[in-house]
C-alpha cells in the first residue's frame, strides 16, 4: 500500500492492518457536518488518538464541499473566514500541534481569472485566521496551487489525481508540489486514495496528535546533491506493454494506457523499471522510448527555493531518454525564454494529446474548453476559429492573463516585443490578409518562414510552417508581431 493515504472513512478498526501493510500517514477530514453519503468523514478526537497509539502520523484537510461541481461561492473571503475558524477549533479538539498544517480543498478545475481571484481571497482569510499557529496547504489543481503559492497564501500544494486539471502537468515538472494523489490498489482494506510525496519535500505538515509536528525533512538527494526521481507518462497511442524484465523476450503482465503516469525506479539500457501504483514497489519494465518526462527525470531540480513562499522554482532539465524503436526523436526540453516557458510547455502537452476537431456533428470538448478561456462571442463550437482560444488557454493555465479574445490579432500588442531576440516559445502573430489572423507559439525561425505550434492548424493542434511574408496556398500571411510575457 501507499505510505500516505487519504480517506473519508473512519480507520480505527483497520489500523493494525494498515500499519502492517506499510501505511505511515493517514490524511483525514475536518468539515462543518457529515453527509448521509459520507457519515464518517469528519475526524473525531477518539480516532485521532487511536492513530497516534498505532504509531502513525496524521495530516488533515478541511472540506465541506470545497467548490466541487463549480460552486465557487464555497470559496470566497466570507467562507474562508468561517472554514478556517472551524478548522482551528477542530484542530484544537484533536490535539493538533502548533507548526503542523491544515489543508483546504478546492475540489474543481477552476481556471477563470475571476474564480482564481475569489479563491485567493478565500485563502487570504485562511492565512489570516491560522496566523503563525498552523501552516496552510491547498488540495486542487496545479493552476490553483501555483496561483496561491506565488501569492504567498499557501505553504504546501497537494495535487488532485485529476492530472488533466488546469496546470497540473506543468506544476508536476517543478519541485513546488508536495503531494500527488493517486489511485489506490484494487485490493484495499478500506476505501481510500493513495498519495505520493515529492522527493523535494519530506515534511508535508503531518503530525502526531497530542505530540509534535514533523520537523526535519527527509533528504532524498544523492551524493551529487540531485534528486533521483522521475515521473513519466506513457505516449504509445495503442498502449505500452509492461514486461517482467528489461527486454521483449520477457513476458507481458499488462498493457498501460496512453497518458498513464508511472514512477521510474531505475533503468536498464533502453528499459525503465517502473512503479505503476506509486507504492514504492517495482511493477515491471517499460521501453523508455515510449515515455516522456512529467516530473524530475534523474535528476529533479534542487528545492533550494521550493519551500519558500513567493520564490517560484525554475524549470528542471529534462533527461535525454532513448528513442522509440525506429525513431530518431528524443525528449524535448521546455523552452527557456523568460516569460515564454510555461505557456509553451502547456502547448507542448496539448500537442501530445493530438487534439483535433470532430468531423461532422458534435464538438471536441477540449476545443470547447479552449474557447471558454476567452469571451466566446463567436460561440464555442470546434468549427469556430480557435487558434487564439488555444493560446489564451495555454497562457491562463500558466497563471497569466491573456487577451480574453477569439481574435488572433488581439495578441499583436500583448506582453512585450520579442522581435529583436525571438526564442522558442514566444507568441507569433500573423495577419491573414483579407481573412483575419493567426497566432501560435514559435518553434523555429527558418529565415523566410517560421515553424509554429498552434491550434486550428489543419483543424488540429500541430506544428506547421508559415511564410513571414508570402502565400500559403491561396492565403497571404504577414508576420505582424512576436510577443513575450512581461
């Protein structure tokens, strides 16, 4: 089992078995009131004492509804004050020590600036009420976590298992996240979720009821001072065989779906020994040519700034992984241009998803989502030009403010000019003479043309090449501007 689990169910009768199966920390809930569906959700003093007697530590998260279902009114300043006051009272009742953490849930994929503002106001009140007594954590998406951490409103980020939520994959590529929720094993002794601790963090606010908060973090670094850790994502479209040894001559145990995230335990030539369930145990071997880095990658970025509110870490270096059989490609590094890095990384992740319009009736929900990051005056169908909506989505996922417009030419004056020093990841804006415009991310300058990663390029997210001043088919393109975030 995972060393860290979270559950809305009382664990008292399962403690001996949980401990025997390797569980070290249990995350339980504070709330206003239990529901009929979850009658045991709230942690009570007797259960907290039993966990301490069993030799395990606790962590706590406050959630009544936590904005789930899009109920943003759960997450405003007034609610923040009430929830934090209630959480402190319940922490006192269970003997939670000063210096430990209380997490607060944001259980929905919020990305609109107005929603993020409301959530920030909620956590500003939480931070004020908790004061110096308790550290603050947030459970939710990468975008929400980054927004709050950058503002100094939280100390810990606990990522939901919904890796498709806004900004989560981008945040996983840094050492800023503390916990990552994962699916539990199939033969669990009680209903729960597993959790993985980032190697950049040892102390995540856990504590012993009636005792002490965790103090010295675990040192996961090797002798060279690097974190030996890698989360990888399966990229094989039809799935990737998990084998019993490092080679095709070994038997296949199962097939992992495209997009599944695994942790690399070690490598053997072109093969990666992986932990599928994040429970610390090896599950088999995958060909690393069909894996792309999500977080870390032997080594992971040093956490010198990772634990300091407001000091956002820089991006780690990706490893060079073996190519897939028959391919000459290697894992690409994120762009390094200041202000261009994060949106471009989001765009690269979308490219890997092979997003394209739906032929005939119906719409690709991901394109609809891109449109919803703007003021969709032309509608949200995937037949509506969506290059600007795609760029706006990537920018907003990075915690920045876009143009909120479906018009490609709205980007012409965004940010700052990068025309004198264009770099990969900058935003390029074209006029389609007599037909509006086009916008995307610069991949390469090819003299009279540029390669662009963008949306609505041949009805999909892809890399295409456009002339700086010339015709592509019957349409004349003129490069109007190259922009970069300030």
